């Protein structure tokens, strides 16, 4: 029997094509019709693997979450502040590689296996470190808000590079703001690191008070 010219369709191939489409053109570009065309298959053939477009999108999001390193939460991992630091950096790197998917990811883990494993790892590590369960839940939520928020858009890129926009009479402190867009990566990375360290410093103080209680 002749070998098929097109590789057999499977979930992994569909998800990879959907993620590539979202990365290149945004969430609005994803439709079952467009995805089928990208894969050179008929639209109904996708439904042999996914019941709806939302199921495909869920699988795409979970694939991105699967790129996040969770090894620091193992039994031999570092103390909780360093574990959160390493995890937050890996989490942000995964989202920064696929920024168009962040709005969907920010909605929560739902039934996505990788997302639930991530939540379980963070919560479990904090509880094992001595945080009360309620506070561990809130810290996990706080860190997710911070990381996903940092990946939604570039702060620096939001400032026009036209120096004429920043009239000194109206904006006396923005005389150099037109330079921000040209240094977007450095500014945004620095802002993330500053926020991350501030969060961890604050949590460390709370933990010290917690363990010092009689």
C-alpha cells in the first residue's frame, strides 16, 4: 500500500498547528475551518479527535502550560522562596513565547491536566514548607495573577517613539518616554524581576511573623 503523502491526523498534530496559528495570527484566527485548511484535511476529520473548537483551545493552552518547569517543587527542591522564584521565571518564559494565548490561560486551570498539576505542585510545596492551606491558596493565586499580568503586554512598547507626543508643558516627567519602546525587552524584564523580588520579600516577612507566633 502506498504511503500517505500527508501524515496521519492526531491530537498532537492538531494542537501544534493550532498553536502555530495563534502564535502567528492571534486567537481570532483560530477556527476549525482554518485549522483544517492548515492541516490539509477536511473540517469534520478534526471532530474525530476534538468535539469542539474550545476543546482544541483547551489542549493548546495546556500544551503551553506543559512547558513550565515544575522540578523545583520536588522533595529535594530549594526552599519555597527560591522555588517560587524559579517557577515564576519559567512560567513567564513559557507565556512570553506564546503571548497570544495568555488571555485564555488567565481564566484558570479548568480541567486541563498540566494546569492542574502546576496548581497542585505550587500548593503542595507551600503547605509542606509550613504555610497554612488558605494562605498557600492565596499565594498561588497571587503569583498566577502577577505572572500572567506581566505577560499580557509590553509596558514599554505602549509608549510612542515620537518625542513630539510628550509636550513638557503637559508631561513634565516624560521627556525620555519616547526611548522606552526601543528598550522594551530590558524594561519589561526589569519590571518583572523588580515585582517578583518585592513579592517574595513581602511573603518572606509574612512567613517570619507566621512562624514566630506563640
